[in-house]
């Protein structure tokens, strides 16, 4: 029997050059999928980044993007396909 992994329902993209490393997104992500990068960005800040091993846990709640004062986070959600109704 083959079991397929559940596809990601959502994911986030962090603009590391815009991020100032305030860490608000880290504190508000309910799945704790955001961490700090190991390098500084061009402006000298340590930006937030998605933890690769946890990325699939993203639910698309957008708490991180709402809290980001630098608007450095974009949330993408996959469209749900509705099944045809049976009459």
C-alpha cells in the first residue's frame, strides 16, 4: 500500500532583505516554523527564515504576516477545489 504525504496547504516567503529581525513572527507562529538566519542581511540585521524541516506544518494562518511591522512576510495558500455536488 502506498501512502502519499499530505501536500502543503500553505507556505510563507520571508523577504530577508526587508526583515529587521524583530522576532515578532517567531513568537506568534503557532507551529514554530520560523527561526533566525545564521547570516546577517545587507543592512546588518539577522533576519527571520523558515525552518526547512518544519515548513510543511504551515497552516496559512497568517499570524506571522499580520504581526510583521516590516511587511516582510507573504503567505500563500493553495486553492481548495470543491467537489461537484450530487443532485
